[in-house]
C-alpha cells in the first residue's frame, strides 16, 4: 500500500481536476496564519524563540513537500488542510523573529 501511494504521488504526473473551491484553497494559508499571532508572541517571550522557529519551519517544510501527495490522495481538501497547517506554523515566524531580534 505504501509503495502504491508513493508511486502514484511522486512518479506519476497527476492530472488535477477542476476544483470548484479554488478560493478556499488559496485562503486556507491566511486563515491558519492569522490565528497564532498573539499567542506566538507571548509564548516566544516566555520560552524563547529559537526552538519555536525551528519547529515552525520544520512543520511548514514537511507540509510543503507533502502538498502533491495530499492533492493526489485527498484532492482540494488535502491541499486546504496542508495550507492551513502551513499557515499555523508560519504564524509563529514573525513574532518569534521580533522577539529574537529584540
């Protein structure tokens, strides 16, 4: 099963159908990004920004790489979930950077 998924997600050029919810796919990052802003600044002030930056960028990188696989398996809903999680992790970026600089 794992080889089947890997083959169809990485070695076969996927033909994505016309998605009717493109605007939601495009806005999923924003809705994930807005949520953790204030909380991220507070938590970076309490515990330090270094490990939150590392964790946020790691999570964002993993879900960025998995977008084609999720699109092939789950369609637009998978891309929406991946982009929302990327937004949640990127929401930690600027508050942590501002705390690290100050």
